C-alpha cells in the first residue's frame, strides 16, 4: 500500500511540474496600482547625463498576434520618461507616423510588440488593407515606402529600440533583418529562462550588477541576419537548459538582446519580455532605460559587432 501511495505522489509531482512548465503566467489588466508599483521600482535618474531633451515615438500597433503586455510596456516607457525627464514620449498606432515629415520630429523610435499577420509579415501592408481607396499595387508601394522611411531614419542617425515581438513587424524584409540584427524564427513554450550576461563589464549590462536574472518567458529564436552576428551581444540563454524546442540548435548559446549600429544610427533589441511580471524588477527597468539612452546617443559604449 505504501508503494502504491509513493507512486501516486510521484505521478502527482510530475503532473504538477509538467503543468508548471507548459502554462503561461496569468495576464492581468494594467491599472493605477500596477503603474504605481512600476513607478516606485523605476530608476529616478539616468545612468549618464542627458545631452538634450529628446523626443521618442512609441509605436504600438499590431495586426497579427496580440501580446497582452503591450499596454504594460507602453506604461513602462512612459514612466521612465516621466520619472527621469530624459525624453518625451509620443505614443501612436498610426502607420502614417512613418511618413518622412513625421519622423523628422523624433530622435528615436520604440517599437512595441508590433506583430504582423502570418501571411505577408508586413505590418505596413496589413494596416493599409483597411484603406478601400487603394488598390493592391498602391498598398504594396506605400508599404515599401514606409519601410524605406524607417530604414532611412535609422541609417541617417535615428535610434531604434525593438521590444520582444517587434522583430516580427517586417519579418520577411532582408533590409529590416539587417537593421535589427535578425528575424524571428520561432519561440518554444513559456518557461523559466535565465538571462545570462555576455559581458559583465559592459555599460549596457550594469543594471544586472554581474548576476544573471531568471524570469518566465517564451524563449525567442532567430534566423536570417542573426547568423551574421553583426551586433554586440548583451544577454544570452543556454539552450541546453530549455525544453520544447522545435529543433536542436547548432549552438549552445542563443543571444536574446543586443545593440548595433546601422549607418549612423543605433539599434537596441531586447527579447524579454512576453509577460508584464518581468517588469516588476528594478534591474529590468534600468536595463530598458539604459537601452533608450544608448539609441538616443547619450550612453556611449562599445557596439562593435561580435563577428568582427
């Protein structure tokens, strides 16, 4: 009888463990209480002095998968702006903000989980489908124009910060892949992910004080320009510690956050996080703020490519 009971306990434990590994964190609506919590945890000043009052476009439109964290990420960026006074935020879901005359108003763009539809993987084109006054040829031409404007904005010196699913925005574009540093391939099931530091002495990883950070997330894997490694890695994960992978990775290390130059501009990609709970950590908030300061040109650091 004791043996049967022991087997039962083991089976229950395994069942609970499996459930914990395959379920997601519970989504919650962002409210004033959560906003106040983040405001308390957020840094009160920037890591380096601000050269001028910057203006940032926070773009939060999605046409494909809806990440529940979008409004929370918007709030995080706005809180970092309000508490430090380092930059002004203009939040929008209008693709016409990518017209040249509008982009000229900004020093940087923050792309917030702008997932596009699976067929075209082109958010600009998706958004233009609602314009009944345009035919297919005109939609494709306008989408290409807006994408070119984004590329030109960064190439000529603008900053770009891409959050998590934002890498899917123009996922079939080789030019966008080259600019961001990679394209989205897939993600495995949500699980505990240890964010390990590529260089503990790098100014962009100072927020973690030399220690790794474990959080619950969907681990992103990349392809296309990612394999060129034309970026300076900041965070990575050990894929041997992950489960539910689509295929066996060729490398043990997979980078999930990096910085890079694109022409005269600066790019910061950060895969964490799919869940708003990850923002309830002062280290993550400071990491985001430092990334914004990097793309704005205030935080100077080594952004030379890993491959060189």
